[in-house]
């Protein structure tokens, strides 16, 4: 069932929906994306595209476009919040995993803009203000109802509609996302205010009891992306993310060193996210609809892989649809190729959160262990994520 001239409908114009549209349009299919928002709202803050995601982007012809907007990260530093020296430092230029693609940091708006323009150039139709309110089975098709009372019927539906996915409900997964007990503030900081030595192309993870902070530069170092995570008993807000006062962020890190507090004091456009996940479904598809990205497998962001996994999904799904005899076979093969990797990445992301937030003796032991292995056997830290970054699904891995 080659994708050429096949019609594909995608719900959601986030990173997974757009990447999927590009991958399928390049194979000759006619793609329409239905997006509930009025325009590209993926303004967010920064995002990291690691070599495994970048490999796909490169195979989709987006290498130069991304290079023109993103910054190649050279190191990832891991640091105890009280100590001036790094506990460990990974040299991203000197990789051991054999994947030549860079580790890039980019503004989300820039990334989605590149994806959107590329998709449109390939003939993808992107319809905004199309909020799906119901999805049902019709005879040999899937019928989507939108809030403007219009309908659309399709033979292939890709549910790229994020963590609160309606497509997920349609394929029979009805459980609500669960609060992970962690919240994340996201903010941008103008580099000119930065009192820290962070402006080189390095990501730094500072960890302390029940909280951690990640910083890295975007837009040629003019902005610093900040993600600050705190452990919290419950999430009581109505929505999943909301604007927050800087005072709340500062209060959470009030016992951290002055340098960090100075950084927080100049953070702008602060948003607070409740971090939610849900169980990985046993079945990721019905006969004619399939889930990708956060609609299928939302994960905590402590390994920076949610979008990278969505990008990998997009490539594998397009390849399987192009190579399989029928749609259902393609969906089954897609899930089979992705299941173990997604499970492993989600679990590693969650473990990172536990490590960063350790308290008391455990925290000290983790820090000592990290320092010792970094100093005595740097290759261990250097190659710890080879299984993750070394994979490039676009070359058949
Ligand atoms: C603090 C934080 C930091 C992160 N950092 C990274 C990182 O560095 N690297 C990384 O790889 N990942 C990171 N992630 C994860 C990443 O943001 C997500 O995994 C990724 O954005 C998921 O993309 P998606 O397209 O699947 O879903 P979404 O981005 O949620 O897109 C879903 C789209 O579907 C639309 N939609 C939803 N419902 C409907 C409907 N009913 N009708 C029509 N349209 C609908 C939405 O409007 C939206 O545009 C981070 C996440 C957080 C919270």
C-alpha cells in the first residue's frame, strides 16, 4: 500500500502532527491537518532536539532550516545546586554512539514555524480553528465532528492531538491523565541579564532536594530557556498550564545560591505546567486510526525526549504505511517497532526525575557516585545514553 496519492487526515498541528504530515507528503500522500487552535500556538519556550530526533529531521530535508535557527549544544553539565563544580559533564561533540547528528536547542516557535512552512510547501493543508468534539466509526471510514458543526470523513486518521487526545478516547483508552506529583515552570531569560556563566552552548542541570533547574541557550544565546521543576502533592488548577507569578518560582528556590536566585529574578513570561502522564495503551490504534506523540505516550520531560519520540514516531509510521499491504497491518507494525523503545525512554525519563530530586543521604550518595564515575571512568557517563541518542530510525535502526 504505497502512500502515493493516498489521503491522510491528521488531528493536531503540534510537533508530531506536523512532522508526520511532512514524512507522508514526501512519500506522495495528500495530507490534511485539522488543528483546534486559531493559529500556531506552539510558542512555548525552548526544546532540545537530540541526535536521534535530528537524524529524522535531516532525512526529511530540514537540516539547514534547523541549523539556521537552532544552537548546537556542546556539553550537558550536571551539578549539585550547592556546589560550584560539575558533578558530571557530557561532551556532546565527542560522542561514542556513532550518530553524527547534533544535539540542538531551538525555540519551539521557530521549530513549528519551520515544520509548518515545509509542510505547506509539500502541499499539506493545515486547517486551523478546527476543534474536534467527537470521533465515530462510519462505514469503512472514521467520522470527525468539529465544534463549528462541520464533519470530515477519512480512511486514515493520525491522532496527533496531544495528552488530552480525543483520538485516544475513540480507540478505547478512556482513562484520564494522572498527575505525576511534579510541576514545571517554563520561562525565557534575556542573556544580557544572566549572572551565570551559562551562555556557552551548554545545557546545565542543577539538582537539589525535591527540585531541579535546567537551562540552555537558544536563538544564538540571546535567550536562555529555563525549566524549573518542583515536587508537589497535587495539582488543583483548572487547566494544565497557567501563567504564574515570578514570586512563586522564587519562593520555591529561595534556599538555592544567590547566582541561581539572580537568574530567576529576571525570568519573563513564566508559565507553570502540571506534569501529567497516562499509561501506555496496549493497543495504539483501531482499524483506521492510530496514535502518535503525546496522544499515545506522554512522558515526563527529564530526558528531553517527548518531542524526539514524536519525531521518530512520525518517520516510522510513514514508512510502515508506505511498505505495508493494508492500513491495519501498518499500524500493527508501527506499534511493534515503537513499543519497547517508548517504554524504555519513558522509564529512563522518570528515573532521572527521581535522581535529580533525591534528598538527604541518598542525594549525597548520588552526587558522590556521579562525581566518582565521571572522574574515574568518564566513558561511563559519556556513553550512558548511547542506546538513546545512537538510534536513527531514518536509517532503519
Ligand atoms: C517543561 C517541558 C519541557 C520539555 N522539553 C522537551 C525537550 O527538550 N525535548 C523533547 O523532545 N520534548 C520535550 N518536552 C515534551 C514535548 O513538549 C512534547 O512531547 C511534544 O510537544 C508533544 O508534541 P505533540 O505534537 O505530540 O503534542 P502537542 O504539542 O500537545 O500537540 C497537540 C496538538 O493537537 C491539538 N489538538 C488537541 N486536541 C485537539 C482537538 N480535539 N481537535 C483539534 N486539535 C486538537 C492541540 O491544539 C495541539 O496543537 C517537554 C515538555 C515539557 C512540559
